[in-house]
């Protein structure tokens, strides 16, 4: 399909790990992103991965990329109530000048219960 | 280093009016993109400017236009506002091609 797909909701208990999944569309996508949006706010860049990487870790965040299945995941270790937000997956398709345009999924609402 | 700034943060307009939104990118960033976010359609790309030239364009009617100045600041204009234009308008900046893209806090536009 043409759309970046994400599940809409995820609930976890505080202290557990969260895994948010995304299926993107273009096997040649160069950059893949994870953004966080809190109520009434803009998008906060959490991390991004270049297509020649399989994994990227940044403190509590781990991104896994499976290019064969066009699957991207974001794992948040030791999830806290402050992590409750909407998480967006996005891809930059093609090369060069087209990379400025991002294609977003509909977002996954993460709810963390104390 | 200051982040992406957008002004105004909130705006209420009447159908048929026009509106101009402003975005100042992170210092040194030459690319500015604009997105519309609504509950129904999600995040939709409007256009991207790089070095004062429109480099990419989404599928929006001609009522939506933009420009970029020599200092990389960008404005977008919506003419003949419709109720459906009510949305959060976000701009993003990046250095040039690919890599980190940072978003501003958005302008919440309400059309009555």
C-alpha cells in the first residue's frame, strides 16, 4: 500500500518495555523517523535511522529496522508515565531533493499506567 | 541553539478571509517544510522550500501557498479560508537534504 501503517493504541504498565511497530511503504526509503507528540504540542524528534543500519540505540530507545519486511520498531525500556503520548513513524522516500518530504503514519497512542 | 519557532501560536479567522503563518528555522538550516495536521487526515505535507525555491509540493489546492526568504524564514498563506482549513499547521527545518528534521510547536488555526 501507499500508507505508512501503525497500530493506533498501546497500553503498558510503568516500568515495562513498550514496543511500537510500523510498516513503511518504500523499500528504498533512505531515512526512517520516530516522533513524539504530547497534547497541544508539536512533534519532537526522538530518533531516526539511516537505511543502511539495522539497529540504533539511544539511552532507553532502541530502533530496529527490517528492510526486507519494511518494518520499523521503537522499543522504550523502563517506560514511564511521562512517555504517554502519540508516537509517529515517518519515512523519507527516494534520494536527494525528495528527502525533504516525510510520509507519516497515523500515530500510536501510548498510555502508561502507574 | 534556539529551536524552530512559529508565529502566531493561535489564530481564529472567519470563512473567506486569508491568513499568513510564519516559521523561523533553526539557525543554519536551509530547508523548511510545512504540514497540516487534522484528526481526520493526520499529518499531510504541504510544501518544502530550500534556498528560497519550492522543492517539493503536496496535494493541496492553490489557495495554499508559501515562500522562503533569504534568511531561510518561511511563510505560508491560505486564501479564501474554509471551515476545513481548521488544523494545526506545523513547520519543520533541516540542514539540507535528509537527516534530522525538527518541528516547531505549530500554529493552531480555527476557521469559523
